[in-house]
C-alpha cells in the first residue's frame, strides 16, 4: 500500500458528535485537514455553525440532540442523502456533573448517561448500516481515564465512560464481520470548556484547577489536537488491524 493511502483521508466521510467545541471540534478540524469531508453534529446550533465555518468548506453542520432517537435517525438520513457513505464516526459528545452518588439528582444522572453513553448507542445504531453498506469503516468512541479508574465526585461520568469503554469492545465483536473497526480513545484532562466548567462546579479557581490538572508525568494539560491525532490514527489505514482497543492519551496520568 502506498504511503499516501495509509495517511490520507481524502475521499473519506467522517461524522463527529460534540463537534461544536473542545475535543470534538479538534477532531473535526484535524480529520478535515487530513482530507476527510466532516459532518459536525452538536445540539448547539450557533457554536456548531461557527465551528463548521471556521474549519472550512469540507465541514458541514447538523444540529442533533443525540439523546433523541428520532433526531439521530434524521441526522443519519441527512448524511446518507448528502454523502451516501460514512467511513469514520467519532462519538465524542459528553457532559459532566462533579457530584457523588449521594449528591447527584436523578436529572444529573440521566443527562450524563444519556449524552455520554446512550447518545453513542443511538448515533452508532443509525450510522452503522450506512457504514456497512459502503464496505466498512472506523468508529472511535471517546472515553476517559475515568472510564478505567475511578475519580472523586464524578460518579455518573465514571459510569458513562466505563460504559463507553466496554461498549467499544462489544461493538468491535459485533461489527468486525462488516469490516467495521471500533476503538476507544481515553483522554486525560484536556484544556476544553468542559474541563474549565469543572472548576466552576467544584468551586475552585480556574487557574488553580488547570495547574492541578497538569500534575502528571508529562507535566502539562492535554490539548484537543493531542486527542485528535490519536483519533486520526484509528481512523486511518495505519491502524487496519486494530479493533476493540482502548488507547489512553493522558500524559501519563493513569501510569
């Protein structure tokens, strides 16, 4: 295989959820730069449209509440009508509530699990048939270091990300025969609006929180590009025999 076939995503169609900001936006941007046509999916229309314009003509935005199956079905139909294929899916959307099980409300629990876990299920359910009909592809679920180990005051988030990690393995088994690879990327603390919102939720000064979050062997916070490059690897031909894997990208935080 020629090197350009291994590295380039030219001619590929990617869908990225949670793409209006943070890691999702970083993934959408980098996949676009590597040649893919990218559909950004997010519930925030204003931020999503802005992100698509910022990325350029290879980016297309669809507003979708991924916790609503009818919305996911409609999104998938739009992607099929526009591109007639899906080669790459990045399930990135997520929210966090920094609370213990005693402090969580049922509403808190539901939104974290619905966006972070149910959303990946619903989006995958409606895009996998399109991916399979095109001969296969690559799905990358965004997990977390807290999908591997526990964390304080993050019970619902840890549950959602632990679910994503094992959902990845189950999907890899089910859809391998369709030439669909399914892997997980588990970031550590990454400089995003979500991470900064955690400081607010915990009542910690933002600069103190970011400094604390950078306390890891590589001594810095992750950037969305750090995660996007791992996602790109799993989306490309470089990882052709990798499925059911979880790649931890956290600067050594779980070492």
